[in-house]
């Protein structure tokens, strides 16, 4: 008897995430969960109910929206891959996919997972995450400084306004 690997696509948003479980027979089971720690627990329970705790889960890199969920899944020893959204988008083009809904995106991610079998994601060390957050904060502050300096120059030298390209 062979063991069939199930594939799960997760489409993340700020407040919720859509999940599509691709069964061995090619059919989907879909569900929406809140993007909160309670939602993560509900997802784990839902995967357990569908005998999918050994499934290959796949999600896009979405920065802050998906970081906690990816860590939760890895902590619970689930096989999760975090993939560049451009790869999913390119895969969708090869399928001539036109539907643009969260549910359709989760299904597309599940198919991508099945077709390409992306590598398992390993969470970075805490120190690396702290350093990444500090670098991101520095970048945000530098952008804010440029915006403030530009606004100050516009107020201080209004005669230059016609010559500034936006």
C-alpha cells in the first residue's frame, strides 16, 4: 500500500487566510481561518480532521502576514514550504488561470506545491529575525527621512515646485 501525499495551499491576507486541501482524487476541500493564533489552532485541528497532518503545505512569502503561521506550522513539525509569490504567479500563467479570488489562489498554490514540490522551510534563528526586523526598521526610517526632507524643501522653496518630477 502506497502512502499518498496530500497538498495544501494557503493564501494569506492581513485578517484571514484561505486554505485549499488537494485530495488524492484531485478534489479540493477549502476553508477560511482568521489570521490569529486561534486561527492557527483551528487550521491544525482541521488538518487533523482530514488526516492531513503529513500533507505538504505551501504558502507565499508575505512578510508579516505569514511569518507567524509559518513558524506555528514548523513548530508543530508540519511540512511547510514558503515560496516567492512570483513563482506562483508564473505557474498560474502556465495554467492560463484567470480567476482572482483568495479561494482560487489557495487552490493554485496547492497545485504548485504538488507539481514543483518546493523545499521545506526552516525558520531562521531568533537572532536572524531580530536583525532582519532592525534592518527593515532602518529602511523605513530612511524612507521617512527622505519624505520629510522633500516636504520641507517644497515648503521652503516653493519656486522650485514646477521643476520637481513626481
